[in-house]
C-alpha cells in the first residue's frame, strides 16, 4: 500500500472490532469466516491523540500505550491492537519517502560498510516471513510490589505479528563480520525528546544477530509497517526485549565490544546479578543486561469479569511464549493453585512465535472464581504463581496471569 493511499484511506474504518465500527459495514454478512476487516486508519496514527479509545495511554511524550488484554486474542496480532512503545520524538512520518530511505551497516567489526535502499534489500536478499513475539522488558511492571519506576504496563505490552523482510544475518554477512565482533548496535530516526541525539540505541550479542530468527522488515501482517510500529523499516528480534527491535530503523553497527548506545547503560534494561529484597537499592555496577525474555502466558478469553450460567462449560484460551525457548506445558487452575489442569497447547509456527492454548472447564458450583494460567518451557522453568524475583526497574515480571469469573 503506497503512502498516499494510506492517507486517503485514513479513518475509513476505526477498528477491526466490528462492534466499534463507526460506519455501516457493507456486505459484512459475506465476510469469510476468520477474515477480519482491515483497520486502515491504524497505518497512519501519528500521535497519542489518534489512538482509539480502547487504548490505555500510559504516556503521550513519548507515546506509550496498550490495549485491553482480551483484545490480544487473535493468533496474529492486528496492528490496531499491538502495544506502542517509543522512547523519544516520533519521526516525521508523512514526509518519509520509502524509496529514498537507506539502511547502513558499519562499525569497528564490519569488514565492508554498505548502505542499502529498501529496494536493494528486496532485490539482493531472500525474503522471509516470520511470526515474531515482541514483548516490552517492562511488561506487567504494575504487578510488582513494591512499585518499580517506569511505565506501569499491565500484561498487554506484548504481541505476535507477521513480519516480512530479510534476515539480519544475511545483510551482516554481505558486509562481512570480523572475528572480533561482539555485539550489534541498532539505529533509527527517532530522536531524543530534547531533539539532540538518538532516543535509544540498543543491540544484541553478535551470535543472536547471526541466527535465522531476526529480520530487517518492511511489512507487518502483509502491509507496509504502520507509522506507530516503525515505518518504513524495522529491525525485529523475536524472543528478546522489545527495545532491540528498533523502529524506523536506519542501520546496524557491528561492534567489537558490548554496544554503548543510548539506554545500554546500567540500569536500563538490566536486572541485578544476584537476588535482592523487594525495595532494596542496587549499585549500577551490579546489574546485567537482559538479552532474552522468559516463560510467560496470557489469558485472552474470556474477558475478566465474565459471568456464565451454572452448569455451562467455560472455554479458556490464550497465548504462551518463552523467549528463545519453546513452551512445552500449559496448565490452568481455578482453585488458587491447589490443583492444575493441562490445557491443549500448539507448537510454535516458527522459532519465537507465541503458542496457543485452550481448555474447557466445568466449574463446580455458583460463585466467584479466579482462573490462573501458567506455562513451562523446554528447560523445565515454570511461571511462579506469585511475584517473581523483584528488581528495581520492574523488568521480567512473569507471575501467573489471572482473571475473575462469576458463575450465577
């Protein structure tokens, strides 16, 4: 979809949730099962003011917003419900010409620095389409006690979309990676809020960049990447902190040391090297970089607060993921963890895609219930049923997700 078509179509459909559509949905009855309407307005959201009312806006400058948890139910997350996280000023999207956009690979450990246009990337390298889970390192931060500073995300700062582009590995190898390479540094067009310098510039260990599960992408769910999700080019690393999936990407530096860009400094996106007591202060030198996300799950159906009639079976479902690992077991409890029932669990469609789970529950009598969900990864690591190890920045909360249900 060309940029002028984006602008022309803006506002034609407000959301992919039919009940919220502001106009008559012509021929809705003919819609094939499983095909959701496109939210073309989501392609050109430029500020917090453009976001639909269902978003919980945590910050307007920079823009940080999340949807209700139950709206993450689709296997492939629509662009209009994926969480939004920026660290600085938004690029001037309307004046971006994707035909003139360039992506540069350089750095001390790059043998031959090169600059590519988007067309160069499309023509020179094999195109791949992958489903990749992006989760903010601070997802669920609001669940920590005592409170940790930062955006108070609930559990919806995660999504799994379909990304199309070229492998980071292929582009780096085309430039040549020296033997002394240690890390990557990612760069984009988003400036610091002051207008001076980069808002954020993080990276990953070089081994991670040379795997086959990271993309330099130009499309999200088969369309140009929406403005808020990193138009026109995004570096996408599934299974790692969302901060390394740089939006409006302009390049990657191959470094001969751990990258020292903005927000690589301690304690940003780091956790203590040792267990600490809740509320304890930790010296900056005692933090380690978060390089992979951890096992976690989310209940997306039913919505918390649901009531159902006594004697009716309750279907519960959601997603599970485990950073660079696979989830091998999914369990649900409705008696505060006294007993657990195994849910049906799908395999990931590709590495770092989230997995779907579902279970039917027959709740024994009328009354109030909490439904708890916990996942176990392929290394035997299970979500804690209470608060995980507290840390000052509120990263990596993966306690069991829970919802309330009333049987009447």
